[in-house]
C-alpha cells in the first residue's frame, strides 16, 4: 500500500504535515509548545528519530503512521522502538489519544497499537487489526459511540427493576452488581450448572450456592494476586465484599434461575461494552458504575456521587500523569481514583510504569463500609490498583498520608458531615447544639493540605456556601487556606450535577500548596462552567447530549473549559480573572461580565416560565 493510498483510506482531510515533504517533524512541533526534543530522546536506539512519515489528527485523536517497504527486511525490535519514540514525542506535544501504526508499502501488512499507554511491542499489538480503516472508524474504536453510552445507561433501569423484583435491597444493589461484573470479567461460569458436593464439607451444593462460592473464590484470588495487600487489609475487603454483600439474606435467597438471569443480563448488555482495555471501555465502565450508584441511591439525598465526566475534567485540570501520586481521602465509590489511574496509565510508556502506577501511586481512604466496598470493587474491575485503598477515618491517618509523598489530591468531602465523621480536634470547638459540620467540608480540605508536601495541588468539590463564605466557620477556613496556600481557580459547576442524589450545588476549587496566596500575587481564574451539555433523564440521572451526527457535545465543552483555564483566558459569560482575598466571594458570578449579544427572546421566555412554575410550586 503506497503513501497516497494510505492517506486516502484514513482521510486526507485529517493529514497534518509540517515539512515540505509532508512528513511531521517533532523537533519543530515540540518547539511550538516550548519543549526540546532532546528531553524526550532516550538514546536506546541507534538513531534519534525525528521525522514521522504521516500524521493525522482532529480535536481529540492522533494517528501516527510509519511506513516500511517490507517488515521482513527490518529488525522488528528496531522499528517498534522507532514508533515508540514517536509516541513519546506525541505525548509531550499533545494530550490527545493516540493510535500508532507500522504499514508496509511493498505489501499489505499493518501493525496497529492503541489503548492505554500505547506500548509498542508484540504483546500489546492489536493482532485482530489487519485491515486499514478510516479515521472515523478508528475514532469509534478509541472513544466508543455515544449510542453505546445510551445503551449502557438504558440497561441500568432494566437491571435495577430486575433486582427490585427479586427482592434485593436498594443499598445492596450497586455493590452486588459490581461484584458480579468483576466475577464475569474474570471467568465466572453460571450456565447449565448441576448440583454437586462441597469437597470441604461433603454437603450438597445447589447451583446458586456454587455461583456465590465461585464469586467469593474469584474475589479472594484477585486480592491474593497483589502481594502488596497486607493480610488485614485483604481480610477487611473480603469481609465487606463477601460477608456484607454475598452472604446477605437478600442475595442468599436468590434462586438459581434469578441469579442466572441477572448474570446473563449483565453478560449480554453490559460486558460487551466495557470488557476491553481501551479508553472507550474504561469510560463506559465508569459511566455505568457512577450512574448505577446514583440511580439505586436516589432515596438518599445526601449522596453526592461525582459524575465521571466531572472526575475526568478535574484530573485534566490538575494534570494527572504517570509521575502523579494521587490521594482521594473521601474515596466513596472510587470514581476519582479510577479516573486518575486511567489517566496516569495513559501517560505510561511501558508495562512496568503501568504496574508502578497501579501498585504504588493511587491512594484512597473511605470511612463507611458500603462505600469502601464499592471503591474496592471499582478499582478491581479496572485492573487492580486497590492495594492502597484503606478503610479508616482520614483524621486518624495523618502519618499514613504524610508517608505517601502525595502530589495531587482529588476529593469530594461530605458537606454536612455529622460529628463522628469530622476531625475530633475540630469537633471539640463546636457548641453542644451543633450536629453537622459548620465548615461545609472545608475542614477536610485544610487537614489534608497540612499533611501533604508543598509541591502538591488539591482539586476539591465544595458547596457554593463554602465559596460565598457567609458563616463564621467557613470564613475561618477560607482565611486558613489563603494564609498558607494559593487559590488558583474556582469553577462554578452545573446546578444539578449530582442528580438524582444530593441537591447541593457544587463548585470545584483548585489550590496550589507551594506558597501563600498573598505572596503569589496573582489573579485567580473563575470559570462559569454551568452548561456541560448534559440533560436529565427520568430515573437515570443526567446523560450527555449529542449533535445531529451522534457526536458527544461534552467532549468539545471539556476542551473549551480546559483551554480557558490553562491559558487563563477571559470570555464574557464564561470566565474571568480576579485578585481575591479570604473576605471575598470565590465565584465567577460575582465578577463576570454578561455577554448580552448571546441573549435571545427564548431566554426571556424560559426565565419567565421558570419563575411562573416557581410561584405555582410554592403557592405564592
């Protein structure tokens, strides 16, 4: 396949060259973003490669093509290393997803790599990829189709109804489904089983008991695989996952027919979309887990499960990469940890680096039993990374936190925590009549900031009250934070972000711990990021909108938000830069200009309708 045919097949409108010959020079490209190629050349190949044959790109995907006349005439290790060099340069140049290819020009062979990290070796080559595809087809492989997301979200309602009709308590459903997913991904057999004898007791084992026993064995085996999990931590995880879920009466009373139907539904309607190692599969799995958690927990209005797309945005905002050491001290279902682990591994060049991320760079703490079980299962489903997730109060683990050399914290603390969940030293200062955290979660942030290194960043979700700061305790913690750290950014986020869970309206604050706010002498970025292009769907929370071609509107919205923040751009109606103190409101709404040119007659009509609806609702 010659060069012309390759370009025509993938799509000439996507081809980007920066030399006269049409090749792509990474020396020139890296220079444009203030980087030197020498910093990324490893010197383990005979040649310091600089010129990629053909490069294709759009706003989120890059395809790298290196051509060889015939693979048989080349040392395979050398040409794979050459392609790995280009992947490394590309990661330094852009943050887009990568597909890398070696293509014969005198033959028809193509070798393709994609997925997490893009490690160019024979083990990671996509051997099923033997025919060259169009750019659009590769984009669907990497990101999945929005239609797939809709199918996964739709399956949640059906699955929940099945569990409800089978008498499984709402509080057990998410954990049970997560455990089933984990077992199915690791080879659980459930069809055509026959009663048998338990080899340990000699007693009869019914088909449903065989399934539960096999799920427990899979869980134990997965935890035992990781030598870094200490015996006590493993026992705690198994206790939560087995005793408190699988041995619960609601699960134990399921018949074989009921269990088989549940497992078959998951196997046929969820696993096909998520049972892979690429970004699309990871995103769909995160979407399923967080949406299902919100859906089955909708009766608890204090639950604030962070949506996966907001986790993704926050990880990108603080620059999670393969060198990050990440902590979520209120890990809940593990959404931040999973997203951070995925992003860090995407940045890795080798399998060894990926293992290092999973084993030694992801840390979580969760106090509550059920949420700890969710986060453990979630991490295991995503390929381990669970060995440093512990069950404890973060306020009892100050030394443990100090020991981990954290440089990024992602967190969504409880906003109305009762006394037992708060810092005991802080609780001592409360009046006897106080029942809930008067700092609105701020004291969780300040405690963590004191226990991690000064080169760290914290991205935290807090309620709007914390940003406005009217109460005495909130003001006190705002002052404490700025007396020691820099408020880098605040993003006002969608009003119903946690729907159908908590009704709280949250904002994201980013703190740079390297110096005091006053000493940094710089403006804070405020983003009015209220419209994430998601809409409410009854019973399923919020789902992303698409354009007429079925493409996600969130993807371009996220890119716009990140571009505004990273380049500190001021856009009327979206963002503003402002110097603030602890006495000020920390919200874009207080400082932002309105772009009146964007207002239409329909905006006034909608506002009037909303106001009338409010008057009717409140009986005024």
